[in-house]
């Protein structure tokens, strides 16, 4: 069967609102029309996507799977259409994605000084996305922190940075100057895998309230301060690698030019992150 993108967008709106009336308002169509379109879509697919009640709708297992696929599909289609339109207008645009705590401004300044005709956009990555924008077309280049799936990607190592233990200020280990991994045995780790966490702000609030601890890269520790948490170095924890990443296929201008400039800029002493961090003290206030 051919996939009807219009019906897919209708489905996505209902899935996000969990209510036909609000989804219809967003789509600028009537609720009966939307209901008919969703029923027709279910008939075409041969499965039920929603469990309907008088007050709301819930996704079935098939609906949840389609919702995950639909977000990727619509993102790829929207990105492709935007790039076609930019090409038709003679525009050059470069989108650089970056992991939380990493900074690409120095590389962008150096690049735009040489290529002022290229529009550069930045895309902050949410913790669960990692390499996804490089695969769905939202970004041309990523400044990422491992681990991530580098299958089908070309990567250029940039630097290494330490991970620190992030603890609530009331934690029994808070008065230590440094820790080892053995000190953290048995501690509840908030890593986003066992507990769904939507943002760093949420993670730090949970840590400050005593819900667990986290191991965070030094660049995040330097970027996020919270009065209820502190950071301590973990002497035997291996540093993590930062790198530039681009898709192996479709790496067209101006991506190679940006990689050359960014590699030099981000590897410079001023931009390379240290691999050790001192404990909290007069020169390192609670973060």
C-alpha cells in the first residue's frame, strides 16, 4: 500500500492530543472529518490505532509503534522539502547539532568568517536523541559525546573529558574531595534508562531531592549550577570522547569545509576540555 502522509499527520495530531476535538482544531478541519480519516487509515493498515472512550483516546500497541515511526517519517519528509526549497532559492544552509554542555560557537565563527554566504543554524540535542538528527536529516554535522551509534557515520575525534559524580549536598559522600567507582557501588544512578527523564533540569531536581546520583561530563557540570547538588571527580572513571560526526553518504558542500575549520577550532587549547576536575572549593563553587 502507498502511505498517505496526510492521514499520517492526522494520526500524529490525535496521538499527541489524545483527543479528536483538539487535534481537529490544530489541523483546521472538523472533528467528524478527522474521525472518518482515522477510521479509513485504520482500515487501510488493517489494525486499530486507538482505543476510544467518550472522553479521550489511547494508543493501542500498534498505534504506539506507528507513532514512533510517524515522527521519524514526517521529520525526514519535512527536512527534505525544506532543503529542496532552499536549493531552488539558491540558499546554502548548514545545521550543526550539539550535545548538552558542548559549545560550537568558536567553530561557527571561524567558518562564517570564511563562508559568510552560508547560513548556519544550531540544534541543541536532547539527551535521548544523540545521533538521530544526523540520520533523519535535521542536522548536517553533529558535535557529539560518546557513546552513540556511529554506524553509517564518519567521526572525527576532538577531545576527551572527565565524568564527575553529581550528588545531593546532603549525601554522606559530599564532604569527600574525590571518589572512586567503588565508593558509588549500590548508589541509585539516574541514567535515563531505568527512569524516564525529560530534561537536565528535571534530573538535577531529582538528584537534589535525594532520588539518586548521576555521572555527568565535566562540560555539563561547568554549564549547569544548582544549589542542591555538588560535583566530585571520580579518579578511576574513564574519560569520554567528544567528536564531530557526519553521515557517510550525502556529505556535500559546505559540510567538508565546516569539518576542516571546526576540527582545528575545537581541538585548539582554548576549546579542548580538560580531563580532570578539582573538587568543590573556593575556585569551584557548588554547581
